[in-house]
C-alpha cells in the first residue's frame, strides 16, 4: 500500500496531518500503548493515493533539502510585557495572548491548546470567545490532540491564527499547500522541548493522589511564576479545591519531562529545532545570561516571514522589546539533537506497565540526572 505505513526517514510525531488529509477517512488517531498520539490505517478503506505521505514528517528527507539555518538573517526580538498583572498569568511575556486577542477582534479564527479536565487531555480548540483565549494562556507540557480542530480550520472560509508545536505546524502547512489555503493561515510555533508520554501524566496523577490526596484535577498551570520565571512551578487544583504546587527542581513530573527521559522518539532528532522552520513566527523563552536578571519572564520572538512580521507589527506597541541577533537564539535555546536515554525503552515500558513513578525514578536513577549538565537549563 502507498501510505504512511511505508518506512520513511523519520519517526512519527503524532501531528494528525495524515488523518486530516485522507480523502477516504481511512486513518484514525489514537493514543498508542506507549502513550503517544499515533495514526492507525484501515487498509480496507485505503486507496493508496499517497496524500498522507505528502504531508507526513516521516517522509521529509533532510538530505534533499539545502542545509542552512532558517534563523539566519531573521528578526530576533526580546520582549518584556508592559502590563505587570498580565505577566503573572502567562508563561513568559504574553506574546501569544496579545496575538490571539488582536486577531480575534479582527474576526480571525484562533486555534490554540487548552487543558480539558473532563477528558483529562490537552487539546486544540477554535476559540468561541475571549474566555477560550484566556484558557490558551500558559505552556501545556503534554502532547495535544489536534485532529478535530485542525480538520475544522482547513475547511473554514475564515482566516485563522494557529498555534502548535513545530511538527504540528509542518503537517498543517503541507495540508494548506495542497488545499491552496496557505495565505489564509498565520502559523505560529514554539521552541519545543518535545512531548512526553501521556503515560507519564497518568502515573503522575496516581503519584499525586497517593502522596498529596489530589483527586479529580480541574486546573493545571504548568508554568506558575509565583516563585519566579526561572524557578517556575506546576500548580494543580483538584475537584475538592485542594492545591498542589512545586517548582521544577522538586516536582516528579518535571523530573521526568525536563530530563527528556520519556519523550516521543521523534523528538530526540527533531529536524525543526534548527535547520527547518515552517512557521511565520516562532515563540519561546529568552533563557540564558543575556536576560538572567529579569524574573517576570522574557519572551523570544523570531519573525520568519513577511506575514509574521506584519502580525508582530500589529501588537508590538503592547510591549517593551529590543532587537537581538540570531546568535542569541543559540545561547537561549537548546536546539541541537538530544541524546536518546540509554534506558529509554525500559522507562517507556515501565510507564506503559503502570509502575509507580517513585519506583521508576529509583530503578533508573532519574533523580540523579543533572538538569544543568544534561539539559542546559
């Protein structure tokens, strides 16, 4: 069959583009046994048209693309929000929020990620009102289910501002090119650490219940800044109003996630960290020495296209900012390849077998892996 079950060059990212573009609806999207979003093909429906391969990251051959840095000769901006109150409700400087609010008023569809407590997943939605845009605030350190929202926006007559991981944006842009709707979309992606197995989140919830009696999570802030931007915390509120909060150095979820011991396999050799960027704007945090004295959050904005530059021009008056150099990106973000952990498959297997996080942590010495040495944090 001529479909994504052919080997390809790279690992699957779970971006859902194959299922969205399939004219026969032969591809379904599920969480696999390892806790990652994956496509499953009904070969009885597949007609071998090959459209799924045209949008799939697995078939992006890096050897046939001119090697270069897509950050060269691009505008790089460091951003500080002018509004102190807003700074405490966003991950860094609130650029994404200002973009979403502005374009929502201009009657664009806004597609972003929320944590859905009923489904207990992160998912993309298209904002119905400004309340949804408020829910977009903050980083979501889980793989987001994007199939339904991306399918809907590719069929919508409206212009759309869409946020996603680099792999999600790549797949969506390939679809937009096939459908000739690329000019209707403003693509915004992120400097991405990778996505962890959803099994980590499942076992983490069990850990919170056993040790802190947190039950029935209703709200999650993965980047609470009450202890500062550099020492951000995860803050969780449950159905009984109980709150758990711990900073990145002391929390079990962060210990697994930030040390990259259970990310999707495609994340370790991701081609989108450096050489290939398919968005109009890339956003992130401006870590490193340059702005280390600022602890309310400094945003990093890379304007990659004229479309992205025009979008930034519409909101820049909301911020204090300064132009930087492309080299500052490399001092701020870890964008090179990440080594696959020696015990990767064993850790993923332990999570899939529902072993308690404390036992996995102890068995593989995750707590003794250094953040600074191994992860450049």
